[in-house]
C-alpha cells in the first residue's frame, strides 16, 4: 500500500499552487492513501482568542467546496480534518474520503489546547466523549489522532487492541516543536504496533512558523520519511502485514 504525507502552506493562494503540485506527486507515485493536514483549506482560525462566527463559517464553506477536488489526487483514500457545525455547535472532525462515498465522518477531535496561537477550545468544542475507534480504509484499519490527540498515548494502545495498521495524525503545529512531534509519532507507532502518518501546515504563520515535518513512521518507530521545504510531499510503500505481526511483539503483547 502506497501512502503519501505532505506539508501545505497557510495562505489560500499558496494552497492552490501546493495542492496542484501534490496532485502531480500522488498521481506520479500511484498513491493509494493521502493524508492532508489539520483543516488545511482555510487560514488557521485559532490565532486569536476572539471567536469570529463569520470566519468559522467561511472555513466550513471552504472545506465543503474543496472536498470534490480531492478526486484530483488520484488516490482511492484521502484522510484529513475539517471544521463542521453540528446542531449549532462547532467541531473539528476527521474524515475519510473515497470517490464512491465522498467524505465520511471518522473521528471528532477530543483534546483541545487553549493558549496563544492555538485557542482551539475557545473556537470549537470537543467530542462529547473520547471516540478512538479504528475504521476500515481499503485493506487497512486506520485510527485517527488529530493533532493534540497524539499525546494521549493510551489511545495508541487502544488502537493496537483494535488491530489498527495505520495511525493518522493530521496536525497544525509550530516549527519550534517539530522534533518533539516526531518523537511523539515514533512513540505512538511503537505503542500501537502500527504505521504512524502525519501531515502538517508549513511556512509563515501569525507570530510563528508552521512546522512542516510530515512523516511516515513504521511500527517499530523507525522514521521512513519526513517532508521538508524542498520536498514537501513523501510517498512510501508500507507492508500492512508488518503491523499485524507487530501486535504480537514487545511491548504490544504485554497485558495491562
């Protein structure tokens, strides 16, 4: 199975250019699965603690308009996160897109930071309860951990028990914490006995630089690929049987 991770810029005009290049990459590499960053199709909302409902709605609309364009990637599966409003309440939802079914709900972000640049708990609400449930994605079982969800590692072990082959971590994180996030991805992969994939925003932000560093990490924590400014997309062929075998190895087999 060929999987693609990426880093995409924040500005809408730059996203257009980068997405066109990503489509060229995924088609050239015959990607089966593409992971996009956290809410990538609108400038980041949570820079400010002041909520602007019109900006939120613009972000919801932008993502709705972009979803049909995911077919241009040429991949059977596209995963990411998007802003949604449900019964008047804003959320950050993970989705799984296929050409046949469009975007289906996959996960609701549960762990929300609330600090300068990342006033997420102010802008939207978390899930009513933790929902870390592996789901089928083609031949694989996939578990979502949207950005901060990654640090609550008990869910990585939970995904191991559910037989997940891949953890996906769409995120929006700073450059100054890039090494820490890669370390977190390696730990999650080892705990789950699964491949860990992450895609991120990149380039200038408001008051900081986005971190880039999209990654593919194998079930033993080995980093197989990391995106950079010069190589913003990475495609790796993964072996799902290695994730199955990893569940029987240390430390995954140890009983809680």
